[in-house]
C-alpha cells in the first residue's frame, strides 16, 4: 500500500536525504512551556483511531499524527499544518477535534529533514537553525504525500480535501491553495502574508493571489504585532482585485496566536468564532 501511495507522489528531489526527525515529540515544545493549563483544551480519543503514523515521501518516510473516527468512512480529509513549534500536543489535539467532526486529520512533521525544534527554547534559534532551512517545495511535496497516503491507507475521501494551519502553517495554507489542484478549501490562522523571500522560500501569500485554486478563509488578529494590519488590508485588496472568493476576518484588539489555548495569547471568544467559521467554510466549499 505504501508503494502504491508513493507512486502517486510528484517527482521532487531533495539534496539532503537523512531524516533528523523520525518520531514526533511528546507533549509540548520547550519553547512554549509552561503551558496555560487553565485554558488548555484536551480532546480525548474515545471513538477515534489516533496516533503517530509514517507517511511515505519521495526520499523516505516522515512522521505524522493522524486522527479519524474508529469506524465508518470514507471521511473527508483535512491537513493540519503545524505552528513554528512543530507537531506538538496542541496540533495533535486539533487533529482529534477534527476527527470528532468526522474527518481524517493528518499533521505531517514538516521539519523532519531539517531538525527537531521541540527541544529548543529560543524562538529565534528555531527560526535560524531549522525553519529558515525548510524549502517550500519540500513542504508542498510532503503535504501531497500525506493526501496520497490518506486516500490509500486511512479511509480518506480526497475529493473532499481541506487544509488548515497556524502561524507558520497559516502561510503554508495560502501557498498550498495555490499549489494543489485537489484542494477544496483552506483556513489560514494568522499566517504571515508578506516578508523577505529566500531561495528556499521564494513567495508569500500576497505573491500567489492570482494562482489560488481553492478559496481560503484567513483568520487574523488586529493587534498582531507580527502581522501588521496594513499587510492584511493589502491581501484583502489583492483578493478583491483578482475577484477571488477567499475572505479574511480581522478580529479587533486580538493578538497573534489567539487560537493557541495552551498559551497566554489565547482568546476564547475569537477562537470559538474562528472554529465555527472554519466548519461553515469547509462545508460551504465542499470539504465536509
């Protein structure tokens, strides 16, 4: 079955072939501890099949977290793209939330070749030593691999394909919507819209508006110091000019990371509203 899934992958070659991360980290990344236990949401796995899996990719296997209903199917598929902190407990919990809604939810470890960020305590070190070295082409290919695997191995209905992501993963959502011809809808939580480009990361969401193949719902905070409001307004204008059906919601006085219930940035009202909007968006666009 793995060979069958691998045969569906695009032929993307990478110069580096060893995998630094071969298993997912347990618990939360060190950079986000201590966690806010008072607000943290914990979703149980009752009625689910949930845990770590291996996704065959063009140059080996990457670890991923997969959650889906324990019986029935086929189920719509949602890719859950990690924050800058990798696939840690919060991302796993989001996958279980989707599984409770009837999805196959898959969160592939997108840094598998570049490094384990779970043991790093400094965000700038995470960016410099790992994140800056992750090619966008690799991420797109690995997400395609997860989709192929879900369709073959996890009762996934890839004709109902969605993607959501947070922070680092929010930017990826926009890029994947410009990349994938299978995708039905995306939801980007506070993903950076523009910034300095590199050879490995040559484009930002503002650069790919004309290429979007699926509608994206963007959920952003008006008090996000990492994503100035003027860049959100530029993205909204670009979408209007392109007559693209994607939409952006800008929550007033709301910080970056407002969905992250394990951190002080969490804002329950906005997070709950965003989660409701996410479900409506996926249903409206054929991904539910």
